[in-house]
């Protein structure tokens, strides 16, 4: 291959590798987060379910825990939705929550708040 082609193709290849999400077991990693178009009522109802009878571990969004801040309904819902989705996705759970949630291939973790991912 000519040095000219290498100079052109190498930056393009590096850009593709950096931009595309990393794969795990041949699949794209996905997290479940709150949809910005969801209403507060939809988010609260879904949090009540996921953190209650749904069985998700929502302890990390409690006061003085790593995912408590920012203390917004959207951020707490995102954590709760993902906790539920990762725990039950292999049993058929979806990231829907009555249209209050969407999937993302960008890890929503921040600072000391880690969003789980289960391959």
C-alpha cells in the first residue's frame, strides 16, 4: 500500500474505532435511560415500579449515595431504569417503561456513579 493511502486511511480508521461503541460478545453495549420527552408523572410512575415491586436495586440513588446527585427525577429515573433493565433483560425485560425510557450505547456513568452493564 502506498504511503499516501496509509496517511489517508489510518486517520479514518482511528476515527471509526473511537466513534463506534465497543462491542461485547458481538453485541453493542446498551444502557437504559430516561427519555427526555417523558413527563415527570411518567418518570415517577416508572421509578415507583422499578424500585418497588420491579425489584431493581435503587440504593445508589438514595441520599448520600454516589448516584444521588444530580438530584433530578430524570437522573434518578435513568439509574433506576438501567438497574432494572440490566437485571432482567435476559428474562425478557425491555427498556420501555410506558415510553418513558430509551436505550443508549453511550455509557451514562459519571464521576463515582457507575451504571451497570450486563453482557
